[in-house]
C-alpha cells in the first residue's frame, strides 16, 4: 500500500535533548512538508522540500532542522533550541505533476517534552 | 498575520441537515483552495479542492463555493452524517519564491448530532 509513515507515534524527550522524527513515503512524491499543530491552531509550516537535496524554511523553522538525502525520506530534528517543542507533528507529501495541490499526510507524531 | 481564517471554532448540526463551513482569505494570489478533514490523533485527509478560476466544485455530498471578490469560500455538506463529525481545515496554496506552499486555517470542529 502506498502512503506516508511517521514514527514513532508518541515521543517523550527531556529538556535539552535533540530528537529526530521520521517521515517516509512510497508515493514517489517529489515534495515533502513538515507541519506543527498546537491545540486550537491550524497547521504551521516548519520546513518543506521540493526536490532531493533541497529544502526551504517555513514560517516557524527556528529550533528545527531537516535533511532530504533521499526522495522517500524527510526527517525532522527538534533541537534543544526550540523553546516550546511539545506539539503534534505532521509530515506530508505532494506530487508535483497535476492535481490542485492536495497533500497526503502521515498519521503524526506527538512529542512531549518532560 | 493570518492569511487564511476560519472564524467559527465549532459548528453543531442535526443529522440530515446542511453543514456550512466558512473560510476567509487575504491573499488574492492563491491558486487553489482546499478542504481537509481531520480526526483526533490522525493526519488530515484531503476532501475537496477548487481552482481560483472556478466558483464551484462538487463531489458527492460535498460542494465548495468560491467568491473571489469577497475572498471567501465555503464548504457545504448535504446531507450531514454523524461520521462527518471532525475538524475541517480550510487551506490555500500558491507558488511562492520558495516553491509550492499551503497555508492552513485554524480549523472548525463539526458536530453532527444523530
């Protein structure tokens, strides 16, 4: 089955630690995105990548880093510099050809900083 | 500076009646408008979209209307079913300098009562 997987589903981290969230897709999509959702708020864009080995900062990139070494994978690292990392993190992908921009989302990772 | 606004945090509708979810935007350069549906602890799923050159798009029980002069779009669900109870996100997309980006509203929680 084609889709996007995110792991782990729940993640706990101590303050001051870096943590990496996994995102893998087998949809052969070129573009991948990371969003953060906080209670009562919409999805805010952290980073996005249109092609391999290229990525752009979104609206709230501070304290985060990404890499895009393979088309299928777009891991997100939450660093200790992120002031309020506790949130629900969503990864998405989109094919560049056709469509009206719809994205396919993974199931999300809930990160809690203890 | 919210470019996409959903001013109603929640909406309650009786089963079988029409649900109308509203969305306003500020950027006239958006190319596409999309609606996503989200259940708790899951990623959003794409529901329906509309190009900026159209004013209506219909898919089964779901219809999206776009009023460009008012910078307003709405999602109509007829008839509403209990399974439609979820959070609905309005989104808008365009090709910016960094590539294709999507801006999400804060969401409207729909309750469909049996």
